[in-house]
C-alpha cells in the first residue's frame, strides 16, 4: 500500500480523498494555488505545497510544479481527483516515468476513451450499443434517404463543424427529409463556411443514465449500478440520483452488462463511468466513458455502502476487486450547490461567505470545503457543496432533501439553493417525469 499520496486537486474532492487516506493510514500532501491558501484541504492534509498563482494553468494544470511537489515530499502516488489533469494521458505517463503511481487507468486507456471516434469504434467492436448514424459525412440526398429508411425515423441531421444548434434539423416524417437536408446544408455553409453534414438516429425524450464500473489489474470488472443525471443545465449536471426512477430490473441488467463489456474491451483498471443516453422506449446508447472518479460518486457510495475512493486506491496498489455487481439498496439524491445566482441566468457569485449553517440529521451527507469567512475565488468551478440525502424510498429522499435545503444557510454570496428547493417541490420531478431537456422550460419563482 502507498505510504504517501499527493492530491493534484483542490476543494471538496481533495478533502474527500484526504478523509479516506487518513482512514487507510496513508499520509497526504495537498497542493494549492495562492488563491487557495486558506482552503480546508490545505489545513487537513499532513503536508501542503504551494504550486503557483491562482490561474489553473500556473498551478493545478502545471505538471512540472506538481511533479516537483511530489518529489520534494517523497509522495509515492498521485490522486488526480476529477477535472484538471484527471483525464490527461500525458500526466499519467509522466507520473510513471518518475516512478510515481498515477491513481487511475493507464495512459493508453485514457487516450482510447478520450478520443470520441476511437471510443465509438471500440464500443461497436465490443458489442455495446452506440447511436446509429452515417459512416462519415452524407454525400447526397439519396444516401440520406436510404440511411433514414434503414435506421428508422426520427433522425437528426448535424453540421460537422456545428455548434450552438446551427445546421441541425430533426426529421420526423419522410416527406420532411429533403427540405431539412437542404436547410441544414445551407445553414451550415452560412454559419461555418462548411456545408458538411452527417446523420444520427434522434434519441427521443432522452435521459442521461450512467453506470459506475470498477476494474482491477487482473482483468476483473464489475458494475456498481446506475445514476440518473438527466437534470442538467447547458449539459452541466445539477442533480443526480440512484436508482433512476426510469430504471427497471431488466434494463439495469442489460445496461450493467453493456458497461462491463465496455470496460472489459480496454482491460480497464480503476473506477470509471460509462455514460449512456436512454430514449423513451428504454433503448440505450453509449455516449462516453469517464476514466476518473465522478463528482457524483457519493450517490453510489450511499446506495450500496461502498467507499469508491478507497476502492480506487486499492486497485492502484494492485489489490484485486471482489468482482461482485451491485444493486441499489437505498435511494439517494444529490444536489450540487453552486455559487451562482439562479435568478440572474446562473451568473457566478464568488466572494466571502459571511454566515454558514450546514444541514444535518438522519440521512443527510454534505461534502464541502467551505466555512464561514471562506472566500470563494473567481478562478475555478463554482461548486461549493454537494448535499446528498439517503432514504428507503425516492419520496422520502426528496422530502429529506427539501428539509435539508431549508436548513442550508449560505450568506455573503448567491447560491443555487433556491433552484433546488423549487425543483424538489415540482410535481413532474417528484413523479420522475423528466428528461435532459427538463430545465429548459423551468422558471424560478
């Protein structure tokens, strides 16, 4: 087992890793930028090293500074957390070159899953469902018609150079295809000076459901059930829960098997997540693999009573996993509390926290690095806390969350607490009737 782990991250995830290391008897090294000198992860680690200025490029993304910190403190492993360098294959490679264990998958695994086309090809070869689509750009309207017939409507036409919804058309009826094809090409040419378009099967009323996996160095892989991450804003997750209210035992089994196939296809070692889009008919399609610990890992920990950070460290140290597949035993919901103003288009709200009261009580977990007097810096992600409630049923977990949010007091900055309070009272959310588009029509009152 490792003697000392350097945590190449900040904030709540750095603190989360420190806690598990302490329980395992492993010494910790915190790194921090000058903006984070008063952060809790710095105070609770055994050692702390300043690695640069506030900008991420000069501190948390600065590989030479991180490696120097690891060498001067004699750390024998580095945990990257999430974000920053967690999925940087070159960083994992450099750790290996310096004889320091990167707590995560190998550089080759990170590269394979980091490139979307390679990842998709790997999944197809492994028999994992991917969103059906054209093999490259469409060459003619005739090809588009033939492909649409083969895949079945609805389909979506997308500009290859696209972004912001430009050059994108959903086709529901056969007689709409020609007009949509011409419009998409015209719009793409005008917006991007490139009229190349491709076609995919349109996923109706999509949900974002991910499967947590773990694989060891000996080829064994298991899944640790699902998380529903459909409540999002601009593709940023706001709420996660397990089990998914859309899940059935049959679907869980199928998605679990597909996730194991996906991880096994690259002999995956470490914990990771296979992300799927699931349509209203419960067809599911591979989106991507995250080769790191997720922000929302605590949701899974609570429903199966399992420390994922500990598992990640043990796998990196060469300890075999049990290989058991897990089913949720409880219901857990997580709300991400961001320092943003939900009444002002979620504008970031950095600044000094003047008053803080963190909720507690049965079935409440809060992961956070903030305290009264703490100054939220403007340089990093705006998340300041994750509140997770755990209960026997989904209804009870929502009721506990409603109560806990009413106790959560953060003054001095604006936060997303009012958004989450309104969401917990929303009838459709409480019934489990939501998709990834849910917040588009959600108005705060």
